[in-house]
């Protein structure tokens, strides 16, 4: 089995962060979203990967390279126009050849092993399987109606969803029929060639489509609040690993990882789960956590941070409580002595907030 990963989109729902980088490289617990996907494929024994790239492809290709650093082999194909997910898949047609293949969106995070999903797809004998996950806001997704493990109907972003089962962005295809269907698709109401319509066509042709119900957690990290939720679920699997220096006047509680060269100073309380990268200076007077991921070379002073992501080289020295925030690389929240406030930020790379 081969894998096609769709990573060409603009990431508009994650702006301003995606003005300066692809959404697939946004870090969860200090590791890019796409790396979790690549490693999960490798762990399932799937080593031939094709990435469909477009917007911000250079940093993505630079990070993943030919895949050898991650134990896989990666090929890249360009999607020059954004014409939808099925169009993106069609670009990999020659590369896939006659093999069965899995299609994954490049910005989803999940913990069910891919091997288990492949097993279910192969056991079903169906030409197509679709992973589903129950959500509270199904109207934002493709939604499936299911009977006894078989999909009966799929609708893209229905106004009145019949179920809460979202199409999770993981699809399996075996046999040549998928190429025939994609080749005959018409653009949807939003002007895109949809994978949801591809599935619906299998059903119209009375072909079985198997439902793979995902176990554990799943998240499409397309929006800031989803990225923060994904960060929470990855941090729940963190293990303690302290390589930096912790002051005797600091308190570290719960599961915490601190990279080498980082110092946790005086009057700092760290409430895990928290991960802090390398070369960071935390303190004095900080409360960090729970559910905070801090990248490399970050400085935090006089600040309280909860449920947030700070990317590399950020700086905060501000007596505020930061919650549900995402700070892009080298963003800074300026120096000052304002009275305490609770604030919420999504700051792109090199942004700053300060009192003039
Ligand atoms: C796409 C699919 C949708 C699926 C979703 C999963 O939506 O079209 O069926 O449920 O991904 O995240 P999009 O993110 O393109 O709006």
C-alpha cells in the first residue's frame, strides 16, 4: 500500500500564522503535525509516500526532504491550482499505478494506528473505505450515514446533518475504479472536485464503501482552537524528560519535558503537561501550564500561560495571563508593568504586542 498526503492548501482558517508557513508544519508538543502522520505511516509499514504540495511547499519539502530522515521515501507532486481534494489525489495517479493507497489530509492528528485501519479496509474487500469520527459540529465536515459498518450516504457540510459522524480525512482505495470516478466528477457547489462526491459516486454505482470508525482521539487542526485541542491531546501522551536546569526556587509538577540548555528560574511554577524546547529562559515569576508547548530559544518572564503554543524564539515579559493563544515564531509580547489582564492572542511570526 502507498500513501498520498494532501498538503497543498492555503490554510486560510489558520491565518495569520499561515501567511508565513504551511499549516502542516505547525507544532503540536513541539513536533510538526505532518511529522506525526509520516511516522504513523512508517509504523504501519507504509514507506512510499507522495506529498501533494502547493502553497508554501518550500519549507515543507525542506523539512521532510526525501523522507530518509523519517524512515520513508517521499515523492512530491505540485497541485498548481486549488481545485479540491479529488483533484489533488488525481495528480498522484501515475505515481500510485495499480497499488492500493491511503489518502490523508496533511493537517489531521489522530491516535488510532494506521495498521488497524488498513486491516479493516482489506478485510472488507470494498474498493473504498472512509474513516469516520463523531464530532459536536458535523455541519463543518463531510457527514456519513452508516449501517452496520457500511456507508449508506455522504454529504459535504450539510446544513442539517443526519448523524454526528464526520469524514475524518483518511480514505482507502483499492482497484482502478477510483480513477474512473474522479475523472468524471463535476465541481461541487463550492467549485471543487470533492472526495465526498467520489465516495457518493461509488455508492450510486452500488459499490460497497466501508466505514472505519476511528478509536481514541482525532482532530482536524485547521483552525486555532483545533490546533490548541490537538496540542492538548498530544500533551496528554507526554512523558517526563528533564534535560534543562531547574532552580531550587521553582516548582515543577505533573508531566513536564524540558530540553537541554533551558533554564527554569526563580519563582516559576510549571504545571504539566508542559513541554519546553531547548535554550529557553523561563522566569522569574511565571506560571506555565497546564497544556502549554514552548518551542526553542523562547524567553518568558513575569507571565502566566495556560493552554497555549509558543513557537521558537518568542519573547514574553508582561504581567498578564495568556490563555488559548498561539504565538508564531519570534513573536513578542512586550515589556511593561500593566496591571494584570487575561488575554487571548493568535500572533503570526514576528508580530509584537506592547505598550507604547
Ligand atoms: C475536508 C473534506 C471533508 C472532511 C474534512 C476533514 O473539508 O471535504 O469531507 O470532513 O476535510 O477535516 P475541508 O477541510 O476541505 O473543508
